[in-house]
C-alpha cells in the first residue's frame, strides 16, 4: 500500500519485517499454518506490520520473495556494472551505500524464500534450510562488508541482540535443520 501517491514502492529495505517473519515462523516451525504471522501490537496503523496481499500469508510470501530476490539481484548487477565505471575515489561510498545493501537484500530475500519453502514443504526441507543458511551467510557478508575505518564496529549491536541479529537467525536455521531436516 502506498503512503505517497504516485510512488509504487516506498519502503525498499524492509529487513526488519524479514526478521519478524523468521522469528514468528521459527517459533512455530513444527506446526504449519498458512497464516502464521501476527501484527506487531505497537504499530500505529493496523495491518501495517507485514502488508501481505491474499488470504494465505505463506504462499504470498513465497511468491513475493521469489520476485523480490530476482529484482534485488538485477539492481545488484546494475550496481556492479556501474561501480566499474566510477572513479576509484567514489567506489567505496557507492558500494557501501547502494551496492552492498542491494546485495544484502537479494541474499536475504533468497534466504527467506528458502526458509518459507522449508516451513511449508517437508520434502527437501534440509535442502531448503541449507540454502536459507547459505544465503543468510551471504547477506551477512554483504552487510558487514561496509564495516571499515570509523565504522569498524557498525553492526556490533546486531551481533548482540540487535534489531535484525543475523547470528541469532543463523542459530535458528541451524537448529531447525538439525531438528527437522531429513536424516
């Protein structure tokens, strides 16, 4: 839903929503529901937490992540192509502020896609959890690649129960794979 008329997408980096999906589904991974997500109680606008179209949240998310990952990959590739043409002195700023976040969101979208497939489908569950882990590790590398110079510890809070907390998500995924994956 647009909040600004004429602007189709207003929230590009929605990693906190991704985090909430991992958390909420992770807590009830063994008990599949097509609508496992609940709104965040303190949101000022009802229904704003996830903004999922359709009457099946999981199917809508799977379809959405499939498209989203491809779109972020396309933008990431365009960033890499442009980066090569930029003067050397401008490359770090461009990489840190546009390219790395796009790589992060592409990998994060793939990770969530495979997490949701593992949640919904018990066949190939281990394969999807392994891919989710792999993509989340790639997302973490992209995000943390921007830590340098005075920003060396920029994501230190993420590692200690921060807003997204990638290490905790990786632990969740490893635990789920160990518990529910095919033996």
